[in-house]
C-alpha cells in the first residue's frame, strides 16, 4: 500500500538520478524491491569480508550501498513512498553498515566504531518509540549525510585492506567517522533517520 504524498520533497541526488538512471529502471521494480535486495546482499557482503575476499566484497558493497540511493530516489520521484519502506529501508542500511563497521573498523577505531554502532542502535530504538507516539519517521538531510560519510569510510577501509595502505587513509577515515557521528547526532536530535 502506497502512502501517496502530494509532492514528496526531492533532494539534489533525486534530480540527478531522475535524469540519468531512474528512467532505465522498469516500472515494475518498486523501491521496496531494492530495499529487500539490500537485505539479501548484506549477508553475502559480510561473508566475503569475513573470508577476506575484499575485491568481490567491495564490488558487492558498492551495489548494496547504491541500492540505498536508488530506493529513496525512486520512491520520491515516482511517488511510491510506503510505510514499510520508511521503516525497513533504515534497518537495511544499519544492518549493512553496522556489520561492515564491526568487521572492518573495530580493530583500528574501537571506541569510535562502538559509538557509531550504539548510535545506530539508538536510531532503531528512537524510531520505534517515535512511531509508537505517532510521529512520522523519515530520512532527513543529516541522516543522508551520515550515511554518505559511513559509506565513504567503509570504502576507504576496504581500499586500505585490499592494498595494505596508504597509511594516510586511516586518519582520514577516522575524521570521516567523526563527521558521521556528528551528522548522526544532528539527525537524531531532529527526529530523522
């Protein structure tokens, strides 16, 4: 069941994707299909990372992360926003990103990674609480920037693991993780996800 909104707010990436990739996606492909695909890809990405098949895992991670950009844009551009998508899209993101942070970042950035995971868990708990209180839980610009920072940090960590360096990637990754934490706190304060 779709929750047709009169005019969903479009973000800059929505305009770009509407002009480039979205026209190639068949009409029968719904945004929720992409969210389910991300749920299905995540265990495969986890397995590839745990078995240190970083190149294959990197490629599959990029596909899974790109479904996050696509499903939201597809929902807004085609006005196919659903309550299911609003609830499960963020869970798919947190499952993917939290798993990769545990696998890739916990050794290098223990406390920062732990903090990111705790913040993501607080998003899940707060989202459930706000939903019970009747608040509409939606992604906001802070949550989108947080996700972008998280994806960028995972990409940098994967490059580091695949190549064994360069060493400057670790402090840059740490800085991006700190930015992700700041964006997450801003998103949580503004009741976004």
